[in-house]
C-alpha cells in the first residue's frame, strides 16, 4: 500500500474518497426520493409531478454550475482544503433543511443551495491528489476516490428502501415521525457533518503553497477564455464528460417516468413497493456499474500508460450500449432493464479519467478552477441535455429524441478526446502565464 500511496497521500485519498461518497449520495438523492417527496407536497397522482421533478433537478444542476466557478476560484486563491470543508458544510446543512420543507418554493431554494455546496468536493479532492502523489501513481489515487464515491448512489437508494427501520430509530430518539424521503435527507446531511470531524489532519498541497509565493494570476476564471488554444482545450475537457450525464440524467433518471413505459418494460413482478422504487433501483444499478467502470478504466489507464486510449474505448462502448438500450429492450423484464442500466453505467465509468485529465491539462494557478468547474459544467449540461430531449420528444417521440441527443453527446466527446493532451506522466509543477 505504501508503494502506491507514499507518505501522507493515503490520508488525502481516504478523506477525498469519503467526501465524494457523501457528495454522490446527496447528488443523486433527489432523483431517488423525488416522487414520494413531491407527492407529500403536491398530492399523490398530481399531473405536474414529473415536470416539477425535472425543474427541481435542473435547479440543483444550476446551483452546481454557479458553485463550480465559485469553489474553483476560491481553491486557487485560498487553498484546496478550505473548499473541502466549506462545500460539505453547505450541502450537509441544505440537505438536513430539505427534510423539513413543506412547500415547492422552499424545496427549490434548498435544492439550489445544495447544488452550490455539492460543486466543490470532487474538484478539490482530485486537485489535491494530482498535486501530491507521484505522477506515475496518481491515477490510483483518483481511481479510489471516484470508484468508492460512486457507491454513494447505491447507499442513497438503500437508505431510502430501509427508511422505515431508520425512521423507527429516529422516532425513538426524537418522538417525531418521519417519512422515508425525509429520513434519506437527514442521513445524508448527518453523514456530511460527521465527515467534517474526520477531516481533521488533512493537509494542503505543497504545489499550491509554493505557487502562493509566485507573482502569477491565481484563480482567474477568465484566463480560460482569453486565449483561443486554452479555451479549446478547456471546452474539450468538458465535452469528454458530457455522455456520462446523458446516460445518468436522461436514460437512467427518467426510467420510471419515460423509458420503462415507452419501452414497454414488464414490471408485473413488482409489488406496490417495488413500483415505487423503480427509479431508485435503476440509479443503484447504474452507479454500481459506474463504480466498476471507474475501477477498470483507471487500471487500464495504468496498464496502457494512457488516459486517452481508454476514454475512447469507453465512448465507443457507450455508443453501442445506448443503441441497444433504445432499440433492443422493447418488452424486456424489469430485471433485464436494471442489468442494462448497470452495463450503461459501466460504459460511462471513465469519469475518473475525465476528471483526472482535466486537472492535468492546466497549471497550478488555475488547476482548482478547471478541476472544479469542468465536472460541474458537465453535470450542469444536463440542463441543455434534458431541454433538448424534451423539446425533440414532442415532434419525434421519446426514443428518437434520446437517440439524437445521445449521438450528439457521444460524437462531441469523441472529437474532444482527440483534442486534449496525453498527460499520464506529466509534471504538475507549472503555472499558466
């Protein structure tokens, strides 16, 4: 273990991995509990639940877009560690508050604030690891963070499913009665606050500390747009990750409301409780796949000593599985559908490589800005992706709309992968002029 994680780098990897676990838990939690939570506010069977669910999810993503810029710039100006602490405190408090919302306006505000908080965790953790670990081994560090973190989505669904048991414990402690969706939010927020205590001892990046002594612009977000070559590189980093959120944000997150009925998936084996958890189970399978895919992609990257080759392989696998999902699943059982979600998740499990590549492309003075904004712009792209999907669905139907949007996302990512630099053994001790 010490050969892979020398010195105190193991502590950073563990801290970042636990943080990303809680981050992903809270990120996907809304899509796990949205139907029950909105039914408790709007009433069971309300015709506006589906549209309201999309709107609230998009608000959360908008918060992540804004938060990505704020936390990224802060990380380059004030340090990576401060971002780790500040972001988790914000989204933990927001999720505890979310458990007690009783109207849509408050729900929307809290999801937006939670989105801002969720934006800082991953970028700061990946930046710390890429700047701390040896260049030939840092891929192992980011692998552990992202692969373990993806399991947070699995845990989110499990907490929701086990809500009654956890609720009985909370009732014994407080005397109050909680619904399953409220319990899931309380657990997420509490985990974050506990993690803050565990983070004592995490240390700042030496490259950042040294960079502070240099007379260079730090955290200048607009540097990424003033130079054409730098902007093209930055845009390419973003485009590489977009297919991940096409799969998660459209194909998986809309399972219960769109694709299960449109593909005539046989759900007769499910009881009433199972029917309620269709979306949560699909998300769980997809994120198990993501975790497995991230482990495999990172190991393949270390084996081939290339990040770009592995990303390209994953993108072509993603394309094939998307076509199979849309045109080869008609009438399948719900179990087959869930296994397909797992395969789709595995094919999009290059997230660890995408984030690592983005952090390795740019100098120390804007590395946190890039590493934090890039994944959040990708997450925020779900606003455009879902808008394009719903707009096209009206004239050409849900399945064809998903096909068109998917081809654009995956095609753009393939083009972008050829544009970025291979950075497997690149020295991180440089700055942008």
